[in-house]
């Protein structure tokens, strides 16, 4: 069970958890990340919250989406 921090929005906390999983290698480059439905089920958040998580990860370049297939881990940007 997740212990939510009151001073941080749930969508941001879930996004950070997924980013930690990517950084630790639990999700590899081009591997799928949890879908909206899976985020709702695992974290007990609303569908809109799950949608915002995936939107934020995509905006940050952490993931990319393929219409009809889902979201996947993006390769790290070259520095």
C-alpha cells in the first residue's frame, strides 16, 4: 500500500515511482510502462490521475506513446 505524501499531488508521486523503476532497470528502454488501467489498479488512483501520470512522463521525454499500443520507456537523451 502506498503512503501518500500530503504535500505532493498523487499524480506526481506515481510518476516519480515509475521514473524510479525505470532508473533501477525494472523497466528497460522500449519496454511498456503500466497502462492507465494498470496504474488505477496498482495505486488506487482515479483514471484522470493515471492519465496525468502518463502525460507528464511523455512531456518529460521519459516515455513515448504508440497509438493503440500504449506507452514505452524512451531511450535517455544524448548529452
